[in-house]
């Protein structure tokens, strides 16, 4: 991965972004230190709503044998605390 200084990027941002669009990857450095990574954004895949795990969770969920879980319990599990 090639390193591009902030000064180089300022002088030729359009050219560098064009190269990124063609698939090249760069590390943008500022004052000699890596500051950012420039890489192409891959196109988001279109998911099939019939097989998407997030969208089908309602069909796959089963009731808990212990009963309903309260919001406070979920928060405690996720964020800790008493």
C-alpha cells in the first residue's frame, strides 16, 4: 500500500481519488504519521430478504422458557452494572 502525504493529497486529490476508484489503496500520512486509509468502497450487496439473518429473526426466534426478558435486564447484560 502506497503512502501519500497530506501535501501530495491536497495537490492532487482528484487524481488520487480517481486511482482509489480504480482499486488502489493508500495510507494518508500527516506529519510523517499514518492518519487515514484511502480505499475503494465496495458496493453493498443486495441481500435477499427471505434469507437475510437479521430480517428473518422473527421467524427463527423461539420463546424463552424463563419468560419475557425486561429491557432493564437487557441493558444490564449489554452494558454491565447491578
